């Protein structure tokens, strides 16, 4: 199921022994368009410090109570490496964070989450099982880790979801609107669609555009270019935020653009 990031703001992250704080933002990887961290404001129990919480630690969300249960303790959060969430997060900071919690690195593999499609696959115990299945003789694990550590100076390309709201969308024949929201898949935390507000051109009209169709993001100009015509976007199935996006609507979107749905490709 897809969720709006607006609806997820202020959800409470709950550790095994108490509340951690409320979600204020999300950091996504702009290469794979997957949310890698929740930016959580801890409140007075930790001097209003902002911390990062990885989806790797999350259990099944309680949508009714608006809570995100996490497999960690408040002491772990308190003692986790300090990261200035108002500045770019370096790869070395990520490595320190993941090492502290005992999580494998998610980069360097073909899947959305390293060895698998889902973040829980990287949780300690589950990952070891996967490695044992893939490497019954425990071969290549050291070499793989060495290769991942060699990437410690790479740019992790983490971006704020809140910051990208308002970016202008450029079609191949002119401006078309701006990003008013993001829809993420709750099982993988992949960003599946931008909600594009085209009201400046056609009145109240919202459509969905997948990050897969992006030609270029101009971060300094706060704009996104897609190789689609304005007319093609205008004629796309309209999106209504008050209605739950179903699979039939998603199929209609991809069929409109003559493209294969991500759900088909990821099953291969």
C-alpha cells in the first residue's frame, strides 16, 4: 500500500521501552528513490535532539494509533552517533550509524535494500540467514565488506523529502506544475510517485509521476525535468488525495504512458 509522507509526519516512533519522538522529515536516496532514514525529534527527554531512525529497525506500523514500533531501546537512541540532521549526511556518518546498531550497509547491491527488497531483511539475524543461504561456505563475505568500506567516501545522495516539495516540474515542451507531495510504499519505503499539482495550467488537477521517468533533477534550481509532453501529463489519470490509490489506478497510469509497472519488473 502507498502512503503520503504528509500523512506520516508526526507519527511517533516507539522503542521497546518507550517513545523516541515524532517524525519530522524523511531522507531519501536520490539514486534509488528509497527512504533511508526518518528524521525524528526526540522532545524533552533528549533535549529536543533530532535523531535518525532507519526503516531497518521498524516493525509493522500501527496506522490507527499513528505509531512506528522500532526494535531498539531508548538507551541505544541516546547513545547513537551524533548526526547534524540540518547538514548533509556523509557516508562515514552512515557507516558509524549502521555499525552502532549492527546493521549491514544497504549500498553496493542491486536490490532496494542491499541483499533484499525490504529493509527488515537487513536486521541482525535475518541478514545472517540470507548470507548463509547465499554463501553456505561463508565465502566472499569479507571481500564484500571490504569493498563496501572502500566506498566510505562516496556521496550518499541523501535528500530531504520536505525540501523537494514545491520543486517545479518541466515537461519536454514547457512547465507543467510543481511537486505537492510524495507517495511511498510502506513495505519497501520506496518513493513511487510525485504528486504533481498542475492547477496553474488546468485548475484543480493532480497527477502522479514516477521518479523512474526523471531525466534530471536540478537541485540548485529546485526543478525536475521529465521526458514527457505537457499534453501527455494533462491526459494522465487524475489523482485524488482523498481516495486510496489502488492497483487498477497504478496500472492505468503506466498503460497511459506505455510503460511497464515497477511491480512486474521487481518480481523477476
